C-alpha cells in the first residue's frame, strides 16, 4: 500500500521504502493515525524524523586493518522527552532501516 505518508517520507528524505523495518514502522504509524483519529496535517508534522546524521568512520581494528563504514543516527521525535532513536554501525545497514527503528521508538 503506497499511502500519502510513504510518499511524503520518500519525497522529503529520499528513502527507497525497500526496508521491511521501515514498511512496518509506516504501517504502525498509519494504523495509529487511523485509530487515534489524528488529522492528516498533524500526522504529516510528526511523520518526518527530527534529525538524520550520516557519519563515515574508519576505525583501526585490533589486527591493524582500517575498515571504512557508514554509521547512521536518526532521531524521530523528542516531543515526549529525550530521544535515543535508531543507531546502527554495520556494513549492511541502510538509512531505511534506521529511519524505521527510530519511528518505532517514538
């Protein structure tokens, strides 16, 4: 299902929508909006992540090898207090996954 919320998230943050985690988070968000009868304009306001950070790191491993990788941090919302968001540092992580994790933590 390609809803208005998925379109807004893809348009504003250029995520592909191929992540199962992001798709689940969007489904849960849409369901919460429907059940709580939240107006569309209010839902759009809280849909997008507050902050996205992409970091390129090159740690030196114990064997002396330097490994280059990307790390993503996404804070979805801090309206109810401090936000941990989604944080992962692995070679296979994508921005979609971290965005979905951050949304679920909200």
